[in-house]
């Protein structure tokens, strides 16, 4: 149990590391030239550079959200819509497009989406480069993915596409993307314990097995296997392993962040030599020769490979901006250089937490509507329990004695939907008996003998379909389905905020159900008081 908890914390920390720091100087998580900040509490958002200069002053409302800024381009989310801006055009969006969902813009690409529409790829000017197919249910990009796009299809398989949306590899069970010599690692099959390594063209370069994947970056994979932390290369060959450490991160400028069994972080080189013993609560790479480190009591500072303190452990939070550090000093933030000295006298109240998502889902509203209407065709108030049981291949038994419905599961609109066939009774089946009389030579004895279970005589009252996962805005999805049904003759007059679509005395009521939606199909019975 303890090991599982530790590994979970390591994997969470590694999720920051897995997005990787490339040595090639391209956009990565450590190359922010600018940050959006509030100069005073409750202020509008301004943008500063690494020297503390205010590049854009008070341009965005405190209620807005400003994304991380890679290069010159960034998102502003106002209300529930994203628009793209740039440092050179901070007042006017680069295009008139407004998006419901957006990933961060780096390497001149971002994913964008609108409820009910397929996912698109745009460039740094806001131009749509391509639109992914309707069979792509989810797509994501991250900074360490080499510009590639992770995709998941509506049939449940995974793969990846290049920066322009061209599919490189698909029909895999799960995929983790990287860049450089390793484009991806994946399970080919659901129940396999074997990972396959792929290059940028989708060719297989090696295989390995692991209990956990820790991180993937720049031609190396950190794994946990058989109580050891291990580091392997693009061919699946062992580079480094250690019983002392449960996790070895891929190298950052030739050295690896490691984690021991007590969940303490340190640094070792590729020869296995310990440079910094595992003593920190967390270590994150910052610049090519510096690390942000957190001590056990929660104080943050900056160290180098020799474990020399560059910025004292006196701060609550730390992030990069233009090669320097924005450090939380009490209730405000100040700028410090890589020499630990303060830059300017300006203090900042807060910095903007990015509103962007890493993954965008496409909910095919057309398929949802088609799936719902296919069940409308199955609804027949004249069908009996026996009729429906025969269609579903169910036999009468005590399992159905105290329920008003049959349940079924079916893949619909790219997910496994649950379907309930309901009836006008609280019991679908009953046990049938006959009397049997015997005589013991003196007296007659009568007893009830079971003839088995039979279906009750009752008709269908409705069908309920539950689609468990709608990752997009559920209310907008419901509105889109309702509008499509209205085009087919269904009317929702008086139910604009609670779609209850009526046609030919039948109704379809669509509502949110947890993280998904449900559609209830039945007979419309007007309220006699109306």
C-alpha cells in the first residue's frame, strides 16, 4: 500500500516532467518569455516580461483568464469563450473566432473545439490548418509531444497524428507521446503487459515490460519494474537501474531526477553517480543548469547540479519568466534573477492560472440523435414484457421479481450506453405454483409446488438511454440534440430550458445525468390541469 501511494505521488510529479524539456531550444514549459499578472489585488490582467517590464497593462478584466504564453501568442478566456491574442495585438483578437475549448498555443499549433463540432488544429495566426475526422472522439497535445497529437477514436482505440492532423499510427490500446528518438510508447492490446516503442514515422524500434511508466523524454523512458527504478532507451535496452530509487526520470542535460522509497527527490548522472542525495520533497527542472526545489516543510528555492542554493528557500511558489523567476513572497510575487538577486521593486499580487485544457472531446451530436431515434423506433407501448424479453434473450427468473425494467448495454455514439426498458409494474416476473395433494395413509396433505417463473402480463411504459460521459458542455450538447429533433418535427414549446420533445403523442425528455446525459422515451400524457 505504501509503495502504491509513493508511486502515485511520483507519477503526479512526473506528469510535469513528462512534458519534458528539450535541448533543442524550441518552445517548452521553461521558455515563458511573458506572464500574465495582477499588479494589485483584484486588478485587471497585465503582461510582464522577465525583467518585470509591463508589456501589456490592465488589458483584460479580472474575471477573464489568460493562458500561459509560449512565444508571442496566447488565449484569453472571457466568460466561457476563448479568443486568440498576441503580444503585438493585445487589444484585438487575431481572428473573430470564438472557441468553447482550446489547448495552449506552442510550436505554432493549438487544438480548438466547439460543442457538437469536430476538433480543429489552428496555427499561431488563428488559421484553421485542418479539422479532425468525426471518428476522433478525443485529441490532446502537450509540450513534450514533439508537435504530435494524441487521438482516441470513437471505437475506443488510440493513436497519434502529426501537427497537421495526418494519422501516423492508430488502432492501439493506449499511447504516451514523446519526441526526439521516441515518438510514442503504447500497449497494442488491452490485456498485454508489453509496451511497444515507436519512432516518428510509426515504426517499431523496441519492446519492454513495466509495472509503471514514470516519464518519457528525449529518447529515454523512465519505468518502475520489479521494485526498481529503471531507465531504458529507444530500443528498450537498459541504460540505468537502481534498487535504491523507485523512479528514475529521463535525463535533463545529462542528469536524472530520482525518487526514493520515502518519496524524496534527488539527482544522479547517467553513470549512476549520486549528485544530490534524495532529500527534497520535490525537484523540477527550471533552466539548463538550475532546478526548482521544495524542502520538506514546503519552502521553495532554486539549486544547481552541485546542490548549491542559488535562491534561498524562503518562498512559497516559483515559476519561470524570461529566464528569471517569479517567486511568491508572502502574499505577493517578486522577480529574482538566476543569481538570486531581486529585479526591480515592483510586486505582483498574482499570476494567471491557464484556463486551457490539454484534451478536447468531440461529442458527435448527430450520432447521439441517431442513437436516441433508433430507440424511439424500438419503443412500442403495445409490447409486453415477454415480447421485449424475447428480443433481449432474457429468461424469467427471480432476478426480475422486484424490478420494473430490463437493463441492457450497447455501444452507441462511441460509448457504452446503458438502456432501461421499463414496464407498468414493479415486478417483471412471478413464480407460478400448483397444488399437489398426497395421502400418508391417514390424512391428505396439500402443498404448493413451483412450476417455475413466468413473465407478468404488462406493457412497455418507456425506454431510458444513459450516455455516461459527455466531456463537452452538457447543457449545450442537450440544446443541440433538442434543436436537431425539432427539425424532425419534435416540439419543445414551453420546455426551452428542459427539453421535453413531443411528436405524435410520444415524448423524448433529455436531461443531464452525472457526467453524461439521459434520454427518456415514452407516451406524452398532458397534465389535465393545463
